[in-house]
């Protein structure tokens, strides 16, 4: 059935392309956070193991909400690892040691990259594609990532 929500198909497609990139970024960040949870070592192992678990659980909810937003505007979400790696702005590589500082620095950089991507799309999606719902939605995601980044930054002080 045709999606008739007051946004042209062309604009919904443009928004869906940006949401697909976002979903891929969220997926890669989720995977990297899971990796940190599984492979953290050091004297702060337990507290960081628990911290990373809370972070990946939050990212899991974000991923689901992005995919559902895509469906709400009439498009399918990417669902394969190949698609995610083709669409993401992030790298899946972990270049640091399995320490809290190493993982935290990499994860922080990824959160900040997603924040910049979201911030750069808020007005474009609202003004150019006339999708205030998605613009509002990604504003909320940006605020969530800002909070998650703040928590990580606080660990690095």
C-alpha cells in the first residue's frame, strides 16, 4: 500500500538514504561497544564491563528506532552486514589496546562523528525534505548521543 503522509516520495527517499547511513553507523558503533564489553581488560574490568553493557543496550534501542522510522516513512531498513559496512561513515576497526582508555577514546570519536552527522541533517531534513517528524526524531537521537558521549568523556578525565 502506498505511503501517504504528506511528504513526496522523492523527499521520503532522500530522508531514507540518510536514515540508512545513520542505521549503519549505529550498528557499527553497537558492534564496537559489544567488542569493548567482551574484551575489556585491566584493573577496572568489572565497572567498564558493566558500563559498556549499558551503552550497547541503549544503542540497541536506538538502532531499532531508526529502522522503525524508515518503515514509518515507507522504506525498508538495510539488514545485512554487507549493507551496513557499505553505508557507514565509521570504521569497524579497533586500533587500540583492550583497555578502558583505548576503547573509550575510539567509542567517543564514533559518538561524536554520529552527533556531527545528525546535527548536519536536522535542518536539511526539516527544510529541504519537509519531514519535521524525522527532523525531530534525529534531534532526539543527537541528544541521546551527546549524553552517551558525555558519560564516556567523564571516564576519560
